[in-house]
C-alpha cells in the first residue's frame, strides 16, 4: 500500500490571499471616511465600517475575511486614525462603545464560517462546494454576525463601561436596526455577484474525502 501525497495546509495563505485580505482591510478603513452619524443620546454612532466587516466575511470567507479585519484592527490599535470620525483603536477601546469595535472580529468569523458552510453544501451539477451563494441565506448569515453578534458585543461593552441597565443597553441599538438590515442585504447581493463571477473564492470547509491509501 502507498500513501497518497499530503494535501496542502488548508489554513495556508498565498500571496493572492494576502492581497485580497489587505484590499478588504483598506475597504473597511475607506468606509470610515464619511465619518459617523449620531442618533439620540446613547452615544452609539452609525458607521459604514460594519458593512465592510460583513462584506469581508461574505466575500472572502473565514480565513481571508478574518485576516482582513485583523489587519484593520491592528493598524487601528497601532494608532492610525482609520476608524470612523478619525478615531484610532486605542480611543475606541477606551470609550463606552469599545464592544462594537471588538465585535468586528467575532462578527466576521461567524459570517465567514457560515458562508463557507453554505458554499460547501451548495451543489451545482452534483459537485459539492461549487461556490453557489444563496442570497436569502446570505442575508440571514450576515444578520446573525453583523447584527446579533456585533450588538451582543456592543451591549456587553456598554454594561462594562456605563451604568446602563441590560434593557437600556439593548435598547440603544433599536434605531440602528433598519440601517444594519440594509447593510446585510447589500452585502449579500454584492457577495452573490462576486461568487457568481468568481466561484471558488471561498474554500469549502468540508474537506474533500478521498482515499488516503491505495492498494
């Protein structure tokens, strides 16, 4: 019996992967240029950067999408004023809204992993992992990561940094829900077009099961 050649490390990244991650990190930063919009007295600003985070997970998947957000967050924490309103990561971490900044990371991971699972179980012509992206599922996945997970992190940060009650902290997000739903829809529509034009952009999570030995 002879062993089959080892498959490459599924978590390894090529130059092209790193380039894609860097481009999306720049996109997230660019989406902060319009600044912030504040509604009410909660102090929680509306920004467009969460759209970039959602797009990173929906378009690039768990590996490259997470790397894009990590690059963005590291640069922000290093002092670059790339957060909305010209803030840097240290300023964000010291504010009551620190949880929303920290929440970028779990949000992109959830979106990336679930999107990769969707792509892995999609089937075209009987081929598993063909890259088919289903918009309605994508909207739901984006909402889970970009709203539920991100808001949960933000609420936790408000509870730690302010004297708000749990319900009051949750209620601060109410006015942002319509806009964030729109972001989830936009990201799903964009991701569907990208994956239609470039199938296989996200590597399926389900490893191909081929024989490991031959006799």
